[in-house]
């Protein structure tokens, strides 16, 4: 700590030469002149250090003791400034750096998002960019409260957001809201209808009047559990006791059959690179591009555009709003490519299996039959699936 203090206030190293240098040290002690690192070179010569502010008193004290004080060097921060007093280019560069630091600290160079788990960081950054928060924007012009409220309206998954500017860093703190539960209006009448046609295997009505039983065949849209419940009449009563309308609830399982088809061309076109390419470079600084190539169209009719960014970063990995953009245009031609039927069938099987999973869970599938044919230049694959699944769908009235 003392060494750091000495470096900040600066020090001067000098040499004392005389017949009685001890008298000089005694005078320094009586005048409360702090010194350190005394070193004896010979019987009449010593070196020592004092603070930059105490140096003007040293020559007078040395003369009073019959000695001579010679300055050897200056050190510390004042010494550094003293040595650079005539280096105008260095001073000008230092001034420019300090001015650039003062100006750049007013711009947002990095955006840090924290507190999110389900909402991707990229989604939040994209929404912030749409509202003007991006690397290179002037920080004092941002209305952080208004931007935070606007982002919350665009992202209902978030319940709270705070934007804090710390120099060139914009810290974004978010809190995710809890999922809104499904609220069922128990007082609103509803009935249970069939989602798919099939043969009923099980009916469990917890509320409402079941209209089907095991073994019945139903079509899509048929009512399975009605919302109107008829009150049974007592024995010997010839009138109508009426009924009540409720929200029908229950489970209805049935055997169902699904027929799915998919097709793929037996001959397609594939891209073949011609070997010709054109590369264009540009520089992006604070979101503004500087092109290094003249205007003109791409001479290729068919080409792939490949863009690569080389972004500058700090030693800690923080990206800066300075990127070198490389855009490559690679020409290609389209050549006919026949499809291997086995490969095409594998592709169609994967597609139909995915579509069947959207209709029924894997454990509900009882049997699958596959059939394929070539028709009009297409490979057509048909899937017939037998399932036992829940077919009830609640429809409000």
C-alpha cells in the first residue's frame, strides 16, 4: 500500500556527496523530511529517495550540511508526466484516447440478459432490437421504463423486466411469469362429441347423460355424452319430471382406424457447384455497414449466398459492435437426381409415423399396415393404423 502511495505522489532519487553526509540526514530528521531507501556508495556518497513535493528542500539542506545534492531520476506518476511533457504526439494520443473513452462510454456496446430460463435469450434480444435497444445505440436517448413495458406486452411469458445502463453495458434483468391455468366454466353447458369415427369400447360419464355404450359405432361429431340430464319419473307417475342442463364430462374410448398417405417424386433435382464464386467484404460498426466493393448485380442465375461474420471481442469474451462481414456467392447448376425407392420409402415412413403420433399416442396404436406404389412419377406410401384411444372432445354450447 505504501509503495502504491509513493508511486501516485511521485518520488525523486538523488545523490548526496560531502565530508559529513550524516549531518544532512540529521537535518532531514529535524525538519521532518521523509526519506526512504538510503544506500551508501562510499564514505562520502549516499543515495536516497524523497517525495516529489519534498525535493525542493533537499538542495538547501545539503548546502547547510556542507554537502551537494544531485538529482538522479524522477519516478512515479509525476515523473512519468514529467518525462512525457515534450512528447506532443504521445500527449495528443492520450488525449484522443481519453476523449474516445468518454464518448464511447455513452453508447451501448454490450447487452447482458439474465433471469430467463424458458424464454430464449435470442428472443429477448430480438424484441429489444425491435424497440431500439441494440449495440451502438446512444444510451442517454433510451427510455428504459417505456422500452421495458413495451417488451412485456410483446412477450407475455415475461412478468417483469428492468433495463439498467452501466456505462457501455446494458444489463437486462427479467422474471418469467407462471403459466396461466386453464379455467373451466363449470356453469356453462357443454357436451362430449366424437373426435374420430370408431367402435366404442368404454364409456365413463362423470357428468351428463351418456348416449352410447360399449359396441356402438359412432361417426365424427356424434354426441357421446349429452349435456341434458333427464330426471327419472317415479313409479306410477305419468308426467314428465323434466331435467337439467350441465357441463358434460367423462371419458369415451373407441377402436379407430386412420388412413394416412404421403408421396415423394421419384426424380428430383440436386445442386452441383460449378466452382465459380464471388466474395464481397463489408464492415459493420454500430449497426451501420461500410461496403468495400462497388455496386453491381450478381452475374450468376442460380447461386447460394453464404454470409459469415467476424466480430471483435474483448479478452473476457464480450462481443463488440464491430464486425467484418464476408458474403460469398457460389454458383450452382441443377442436375437430375433419381430417387432410390428404399430411401424414399424410409423418408415417407418417418413422415407418416410423425403424423400418426399427432393423432394417437404410441401405446394406443394396436396395428399398422404399410402399402406403397409408384404412380405418375411419385412414390406413394399408405399407412393404415388401428388404434384404441380416447375420442371424446368437449364442445361448449
